[in-house]
């Protein structure tokens, strides 16, 4: 009854200082230790100690909440203290304590002064902490209506979700639902009865803190004016094995990186292939690997700060200076590349003249070079003792999957005992592409096996079917990207098809998408095509290896000679034969009448590069189109010879150029030949000067033996299979 409650209040006021739970006298200060709030507590004994916020909050919540509000602890760096985690907790706790007390008073019919309310609320808060209320009393208190304070506006109930947020479909990979944020990850763990996502988050955050990625500051800390804010977000992924992975990334798109170079290069597939061929020639060993948590090993090039989220636990909502090149920042890739490059230089490596991501080091025996190439955090080593360099890298970085080559940048490596050479395929990448495409198709639609990349004599530029909608364009561009990388890594047999269909990437039609499905139907039928990495000379009849015509052009081109870089490294080992096949299809494009140039480059018996593209000018004759293609082949020959010399490979013999147009080849070889087509004068003299300088040797070959025919038009099944069987195994 009211009388009894009044007696209780009076007793609480007189005995508050003598309560047995009152070990704490007051909170006199606070500090931030490694991003975690510690409160300086003064005990009844007069001693002071620094205790973690969570521990003080658990034993003395009311005093802690009062101090947080009065000292404005944990506010944001811009002075809005209501946004901090600690401020939110303190306000909510005091509000809840007062609400519970007011409801008790309403239930008992008692009115108290402000001083009395303060004392009782303090006591009630401790009793709430000690769980002294029975479950029935808690239910009654929860059901009592809150008292309305006059002059105070009631806040409207906020919508639970923003419009459209719940309409996005959930992503599922390998049967695992992928969370969209940290809160959803914790909810999924609770629903699944495990801590898989929480463990992945903890592993990621612990690694970042261990690597010194952040410098934790108090929420009140104000960074300098040259610092920019970057929000953090956790990205989730599921692996085929069922392992769950979390990656913390920064919102680099909100950071102005102007004035900082963000360019970061990677090794080309061309260079990687040349390394493989040199390894076969010299009997060198190959190793591959990748650097774990690569970017955060390098210092951050930008001045960026952020605020810790719930995934940081005790450090939640503290301000952090980002010290390492966190994923998501525009300069992170460049920062790691420069950091790793400095490390390679410390080992004695130097970059090749033509590719700054291919590194060389002369062996102590002075008989050749060890090679190392980098593609972001993936690397490949070709050396006499590659384990030496693996161990050196492992002493500085955390390595993953370091060992014999198996899968590297989409390529599958396999040793062939019959050929005594490595074979290069892409079946793992192709099968993953096919899986993704078929998952995007309706249940009753699937890819049909095809025997050619495109139907024979097809011309996509004549297609007049309706344009694709936004969803169709996205799928088309995705498939084009997959096919382009397949060509880059080894599937040269689809180069013409990919080049033809890539022209419509901006505005594809339904017919173009059908042709793209046809292309992947071909890859589905032949996913295991492999190249043999063989440095031995190509099988060419000896009569074709001799010049077909007299090459004495000294009268017309007395100064013709091959330019050599004076800073090229010393050459070692035997020479590698270089061969190029070229061809053209005159006026192939029925809309613009531009011709197609097709080129394939061999080093030894291994194709290393292909070209299939429209010519820049409109050729008025087959003779003109062939000369333009021949000029491009000469340019490729000059580039290839420079690449090999830059890698320490001797180059003295001319590069063989094989074409099937006798008229253009005669004009390139006969000294007293006359130029009758003046509009091809530049190509004419460019090729003839290269012949005079003994850079190239242009030879005629019959069309049925010209590999470049595969890259100029869509051929019939029997002709395509003939070329493919020669190129691949």
C-alpha cells in the first residue's frame, strides 16, 4: 500500500550510503586503451583503478550511465554526442529505469519528488540488475502503459525497414544463404544454431588488427582536415567446400583519390607464356602461389579514417585511422604492387624492359636467369631452384597454395610424359563459366553441344532481331567477359567468334545472344582443349624455310636495320624460333565493308598470341587487305623479338611470316617490284624494309595450311577441326 512504499523510500534515502552493494564511490574519469573504453573507478577504500566499460556497466549500470551522459563519453568526432554507442546505451538505460519506476509508482498510487525519484530509481536499477523482480512482476511492469509527460512530443514509430530493402532476393551459393550485412549474419547463425558466420567475421577482424591495419582512437578524436571518411562494409562469401568467408572492405568510392596514382599493372598472359617456353628450353622448374591478405601488408597511400562497426566487439563505434591498404580503397592495389616490387628488388630481381610485372635475376652460375611474374597477389616462379624464392617470400608474407603449378589465373597445368612438356588448359575455368550460365537460365532451358564456335558463314552485323532488355544486356556482357578471358588464357579457337560478338556489347540483340549461347555450347562440347608448351621448332617443310625470292633490297633500303635497345640484358641459351601466320578476309563486314585481319604467333611449337579484328581502313582489294594484315604481322614480329631479347633470349634469325596471298608476298620479296596500289604505300614500304633488315622472312603457304584462316571467318566444322587438332591436344 502507499504507506508501506513511503516507508521503503525513506529507508532507501537514509541507508543508500550503507548499502552492501555500494563498493563504488564514484567514477572520476575515462580513457581509451587500444580503442576500448576504460573507466577510472574510485572505490570506497580511496583506491583508483581503470576497468573496462563492460565490466563496470555490468556491476554499476546506473552510475556508469550517469557518468557517460555527464562526461559526454563516446560521442562522434563531429560533436554530436547522441550518435555514440555508449551514449545510446546510457540514454536507453536511464530511460528504461525511470519508466519502470514510474510504472511502479502508478501501480502503487504514489507521487514522489525529483530527489526521491533519483534515489529510488538508483536503487531500482540495481535491483533490476540483480534480477530481484519475479517473472510475474516483470510481466505486469511491461504491460503497464507509459506515462505521458506534458509538453513532451511523442516520437513516431519508425518503419522497420527502408522501402525496397526486403524486396531484394537473397543470394544463395552452394546451398548456403549469403548474408548482406553483419546483423543478418548473426541472425543466420542464430537460426542455423551455429557460429559459422560469426567465426568468419572474428577471423577477419582479428587478422586485420594483428596486421596493424587500424590505429584506434576515442570517438571524440578529430582527424586532421586532410583525412577523409570511408565507411566499412563486411562482404560475405561461401566456398564450394562449404567454408564461409568474410572480408572487410572500405568504401573507396566515397574517397577522393585525386592526386594519388591508382594505376596498378599485372603481368600479361603473353609474358607468362614466354616464361613457360623458356622453362621448357632450359629445363627449369615452375612454382606458383599467392600472398594471403596481400593488400593489408602494404601501407595505405591515402589519409582515411572510419568508425568501427558491431563486428569489432568492444571497439565498436570507436574512430579508426586506416594504416594499411585496406581492400576497397582505390590505391590499395598500387600500394601492394609497389611494396612487393621493393621486396623483389631487395632479393636482386629487376623488371623486364617490356613488362614491369615480369622480374628477372641472373643466377650465380652466370648461365641464365630466374624469372618471377606477378598478377596482383598471384605469382609464378620459373627457376633452377624456385623453392629458394618461395622460402624468401614466405619469410616476409603469408603464402597460400605455394607449390607445383596446378591452377594459375584460370589455367590448368598438367605434365605430359609423352610430350615431356607441360600442357596448358582451361577446363576448370570453362566449367565454372558453364555452371554460372546454366544457373541463370530457366529450368527447362540448357546449353546444347555445338561443333563450331559460330554457324558457318554467319554475319552478326546483319541481325535485325529486337534489342535485348536491361537483364538481357547484363547477361550478354557477362558472357562476353567470360569468353574474352577464355581467349586470353588459352582458348584461341574461339577468338574470331568473341571478336565478332564483342562489337555489339553496348546494344546486343536477341540474335546476338543466341550466337553467344552457340559459342558456349561449343565450349561445353570441347572444354578440355590444351596447348603443349614446347620450345622445339615448328613442323614446317624445309623448302618453306628458305626465302622464296631474292632479298637484296640494299639499293632501295640501304639504311634498313633492326633497332636494338642498348640496355638489353645479356643473352643466354639457345635461340627460340619465332613464326607468324597471317591472313585477311576482304570486306568481311557487310555493313561497313571493313576487312578482318587474323594473326597467330608461335614461339617454338607453342602459340602464344592471336589477333582477330577488323582493319582500321577500308581495303579496296584483297591485295590491299593482305598487305595491311602483313604489316600488322611485321609489327607483332618486332614486338616479339624485343620481348625475347628483354628476357635474355638470343634472337638472330629472322621471324618467319606465312601468308596465302601470292601477289602481296611477291611484292614484299621481289626487289624490283613496283607499287601499283598507292593507297597501300605505307604498309608496302614498312614490310619491305623489315625484309631488307632481315627482321622477317615472308613465305607463301597454301590456304589449307594457314592457321590464321581460323581467325578471319566462321569456318565449316571439318576445316575448324583440322586447325584445332593441330593447335591443341
